[in-house]
C-alpha cells in the first residue's frame, strides 16, 4: 500500500515527514523506491532529501547500482540527528528515557515513589534531566522536546488505588497535595527548566504512540491499546494515528463500570496493579520479592484466580470495543508482571470467545512492554515534530483558505 504524499506547497512539511517515516521503516532505501512508495515526483524527493541530509536527519549509507546511469544513493535515518526526551510521572514511579532519532533507547532511568507530590516530582525530574544532559553533552541542542506522560485523575479513587499503609492513614491530605496534577503547571515548569517545548499526553496515549513508532515489526494501524499500571487506561489508534474524540477522552477504558464491582466499581480500579496487590493482601500472601517467585505454585494459583475474575469484570467493555471499533488487535502493555499479563490475556480470550458473536481480534502483549509509558513519553516530541499526521494537511488547507 502506497503512502499518501502530496506535491502542493502547503503540504511540504507533510511530504517531508512521509519521507522520514518511509526511511525509518525501510533503512537504506533509494530515492527511486521512495518515489514508487509515495507517488511524489523525483524533483520533490530530491529537494526534500537534500534538505534532510543537510539538516543531518538523514544519512547516506552507500549506493545502489542500477542497470544504467548514475548509481542511486541509499538513505537511512541519522541516529544522532535528533533526540526525544521523555518523563513519565505515574502513581508508583517517575522515570525518564532518551531516544535517538532511530527510536533506539539511549538512556533509561527510574525512581520508585508512591503518588508523587509537586515538590518531590520536581526534585526527581530535575535529577533525571541532569543525568540526560550529562549523557548528551553538546548534543543536548538536538533534543526536539520533552514528552510528559502521566495518568489522568491522579487525585481520584485513592481509597482503592493507594496501597501504602502510611498514605492510606492520611488520604485527605494526600488528595489535597495531588490536586496539583489537575493543572498543566508541571508541563510549564518542564518547558522553563529545559528550554524545549513540552508534549503532554496521558500515559495510555503515550504508550500507544510508542507502539506506532517503536514496534520492531510492522505495527498495526487500527488497534486498541490497553495500558495497565497502578490504574489502567486505553487509547484508540485508527489508520495509524491516535483518535482523541470530541473532547479528547476517547479510549478512556478505565472509566467504564465493571461487570459486578468485585474488584472495584470502575475498570481502572479492577484491572490494575493496585487490584492485584489488594488481592494478595486479602489472601495474606506477600508480594513476590523477586521475579522468579511469580512462577512458584502458590503464586500461579493466585494469578490464575485474579486473572479469571478480572477478565470477567472487563469482558462486557472489551466486547463493546470489538463491536463498535472492530480493531485489528487489542494490545496490552504497562507494568503488570509478565506471568500475570500472560494469564490475563488467556482469560480475556476465553471470556470474549464465550460472550461475543464477532470475530475476535488478536490479543497480545504490546511490543514496548514494561517501559511503554516512559518510552511513549520520549516518542511524543519525535512523533509531534516528524510524524506524517493527517491534521497537518487539514491545517494547511485551512491556512490556504484564510490567505485567499
């Protein structure tokens, strides 16, 4: 399937991004192949690729020998041409990631913290950013922006999401402190601190975006992304772009009621790390201290029980997603331990098979996995600056109309 390019002057940026996207997908591609895939003229491609080479976003990786004429150069992404920095502020950690222009992770840092307040978040973020600056040195100037991924409603559902005993003893003060996250003040602070623009999305949207750009095999273009951390959320991806809806809340899977309320009234409470921790505590079983303990018989039995119960709670909502959206796949990422996630997918598949008359999409683990939130945050500035999004064409059309 050919990418949709345009030769109009108003769409120059879009065409540039189409070419960058194609080179990212097909390293060492020739200009001739770019023309075949995009339908753009040879002259347009020559002008755009020359500009990208001059700006060091592309690099020449040799030449392709043809039957006649001058050999064509092979183009690839210049890894050091640009960087994306991401900060993920979640209910149980703050992390940072640095991606080069190819999408490879250069640096990954994490600090464990429970429900971070303003001052603590700023202190940790500042320390993480300083480490990134030290790593990059003079190349800091190539950072395109800072992506911020954080959950919506940080100060809500504390009665079920907070599992720390000290914090549970003072929920009213914690709620007051977390009200800070209702504003965009942290985004503004990050911009002032770094001197680069801030691209902010909720963690589910950021994770879905990381799947679009960083998946090691060709990503689906129509999928539902389910992000499971201390709570959970979702994101719709349609035709290779996140769909936000009329008010920017499309994909808010966690805000759908559960089937029975056994693990919480809302899906964000039931399908969560908090739910799993509460389940272990109710059974008087300690949380595994090492990864290998998850495979012990006493834990596998509990995992299967929890996964079965939670799958039952979310099946009606997922059946609705399948019926209304018809996705190619349902991808599940986030911070659930791998054995728990694997068991959950099996239980969801079985439950959906019994409750849906429609063909079921593939349900599988997202490729960016455990680090999806922070990698998604780091993708945001690269995606926002270089991805061929259709709204660029719409903006161009509106601008052309207003000028005339």
